[in-house]
């Protein structure tokens, strides 16, 4: 089973659970590491967090989809590196 399928199943399990999902937002790799170290079950990335981190402005459509995907790729890459 690939890591992506494992992650999808893990997220589905969280969503189907009757408990509240505590999911903080990471705006860069450092905050993702801090979230991981505090043992949260999941993390998400938002347009506001990315925009504030990159430009110091709220999410007023300054951040393109490619920039959000790039930030997500950094978080994903860090996760892959930590498993080796």
C-alpha cells in the first residue's frame, strides 16, 4: 500500500470518527514540524496562512494556486524525509 493511500485511509478514519478533530493550520514547514511534535492527528494549509507567511497580507487573492501547491509540496517533502 502506498503512503498516499495510507494517508487517505487515515483521514477518512478521522472524518468518520464521532470525536472532534483537532487540526491546526501550518503556514510553513517549521509550523508543521511544531504541530507534528505536539502530536496532533492532522494538519491543514490555508490560503490565509500562506499569504500571511509569504507576503504579510491577508488572503485577498494575492496567493495563486501554484503558491499554495508549492507550500503544500514543501510540507509533503518534509514528511517524506522524516520517514527515512
